[in-house]
C-alpha cells in the first residue's frame, strides 16, 4: 500500500533527458516506484494527467534565513515549487555567530535579510541554526558559512588582513561548521566585514573546504564591465590555489564578456558555476550602493555618527557625483522607520524632492543630506531595487541562462512593502514564461532549477526523480504556471502550481496550502 499515487503525469526527472509518461508512488518520505501501476493501491490517488511531475526546485541563493523562521509556511517558495533553500549567503548571515556577531548581522543585513524578531528561536552554532528549521517549516534548508561571521568572531570589524594565528582560528571555526553540516563558505566582497578578506585569507579558508568537499560561493568584488574580469580572476586564483569548486552568486554580468572567461577557466580544470535570476534589476541595501567602504568602517553606530558630520557629507558629494551605481535608478523597497516608511516605492531622487518640497531636481548636497538622514533614521537598514547597469540587456540574461554552468537562484528578499519581485516570481518565470517562450526546453528548465543546484551543494538523494530518492516534487502545468510579482507589487504570489510534496508530505494539494511543515535541515552528503 502506497501513501500517494500520482497517475499519468509527464515525468521530467531532472537529468535533462526527455520527459516520459508514468505513474509515481510515494511511501513515507521516498519515491517508492516509477512505472505503470493500474492495480496499485494507495491511501491517496491523484490524477495528474496532463501535468508535469518534476523534482522540487532548489533555490541556490536566497535571503530567507529569518523570513522562514517567522513565516514557516512560506508560500512565496511553495507556490513556485521550490522545496529547498540554500541559506547563509553573501558572507554576512547568521551562523555560526556569538551573540555580538548575531546582533551585528541582524542590524547590518536588515535591509535584505530582515531583522525579524524570532523569540522562539535561539542559536549560535551551525548545528543549532539548522535545528531551528528541522520539521518546523514547509521546505528544506541547508546553509553556507559566511566569511564575514568568521571574521567577526576573530577580528571583529578591523579592516585589515588576518594574522596567521587569527587565520588559523577562522579555519578552526570553519571546520567545526562544516562538521556540523554546512555545505560551503560564502563571501560578500561588497559587505562589511567580508569585503576586508583578501585572496590569501579566502584561499586559506578554501583549503579547509576542499578537505570537506564544500563549495566556495562568492558575491564577488564587482559585476560591471569594468570590474568583472578582475573579480573573476580573483575567484579563479582561489580555485587554482586550493582545488576548491567555486560558484559565483547572482551572475549579473555581460554574457559576451564573461562567458568566454568561464569557458577558459573550465578548460584549465577550474570547477566554476554560477546562479542567476531572470531580471535586469537587482536589490540590496542603500548604504552599500551610496557609501564608500571607509565611511562604513567600524560598524553601524560608527557609520551613523560619521554621517552626522558636515565634513563627511561634503566628501560624499564627490562620491555621489561619481557613483558606483546609477543613483537615479535607486528605488526604495524597504524603509524600516515609521516616519520614513511612506517613501517605500519612491525613487531615491523623488523621495528627496518630496521631503524638501522641491519642484526641480535636487542639488547634489540635498540628495546627500536626504540619503544620510534616511540611513541614520533606519540604522543603515534601508533596502532598494536598482538597475544593474546600462550595458546589460535581456539578451545577456538569455545567453547566461543557456550556459551549462548556470543554475537558478532567486536572490529573494522578503522585506518591505515593495520588494524586488524575484523572491515571489523567479522560479515561476523560469518554468512558465521562459519555457513557453522556448528560451529553455522544459527538461533544461527543470534540470537547472532542481538537479544542478542539488548536485552542486551536495544534497544527497534530491534534485532528481528516482526510486529511493526523497519525494520532493512539484506538479504543474507549464502552460499555466505564471509569475505575477512586479516592481510595483512584489509580493504577488505565483499561480499554476497544483501539488507540491516535501519529504513525501503534501504542502500544496489541488492548489491549496496544507498545514504540513515537513521541511528538514540538510547537511552536505547526508541523506
């Protein structure tokens, strides 16, 4: 007697091979059988004729660490068939973390991770962090070890290279986290304090990763045409020195410039991959875009104190005149202060005009003053959406999608009233819009949304439909699966997903959420 029997679906197994029609049986948390079972008995039989049965999708880059704790049913993922999150991204996250490190990371990353209260959850180690999710939420999680957390534990916020003794301490922390199940190391080389890590430090840490089979995941030092080649060369150097597999987060680069560099690296035995979301706009914190690293030194309180000084504001006029990103495209997505929250959805420039009641564009000084006051009021936690850069076009997304080294990652952010739509729509857009438009075959879409990520992060027995593997499944009609989230309405849920199973339990059945929370904490290489 099976628990569930899905009859007559089109099985897209995640390998990239053509679909085939078959029944699929679930017993406990596993796929029990695949074939034709006209006489089989099951507690529940689902007719999925005309629907695709695919392995549950793996979001390889997402900022759901705290969001999932406060929203364990997490419909943004389930409505897209996402059954696993890879947490601990961008070198600045939540485990391992002493109390001081945890409080810093909560405040500093509030603009993209959200500083959500979690009174029912306590942790410091990776093992304790993973336990917060185990059978307590609707989807599975695994986690990376943030490089910035290791630095905080040993160096605090000192903007200097680690000494040999300090580096060995960091390596010891990393070993412990990997032994507790972390799947790799992340860096965020635009974020304090991860940005202070140099290639020698990162290489020394990746030597530890190599021994454990982990992967180095990096928000590299730049993605623009001016910065990407040098940033990629740093990634390649780390890989050459250590033999460690490397992976670039949210690869928002020019395809014609960077894909040949990846091709050459692969030819020289560098194991490099990347994740991608299918939008031309990104999302991050305003402080990272507008403030030079020296202004951010010393942490949030020190930065806010600097921003109050007239001399700092005069210096920032120069930075604003030659910005790292086009300031005129910055749109406020999250402004966590009651007196400023009404600016969510405004362009930064328009919010400045509104604040000063201007009828003409603001002066550079007015824009600097408004931005500084905004950042002080929000404790640097203001989040935003921003255009990547002018040269990057839709064709770049399509070319990167077709690369064999690409896998899907939403970079989803679940903070503020106007979040980027990618957290609520990226996977539905890949599997619906882009499949219907024939940018991908259905088989290629499923492989890059499921198996490619599961394999990269060592998630055993997941990412494919195979007998004996875990029953993480997404059942849908690719002609109906639709993303509805937009830049104006970033929290609109996707539609068209019919059934979703996580570890053999339905979390979505006939398009309706169930009360099940069967998600598990996943550890690299462990069933």
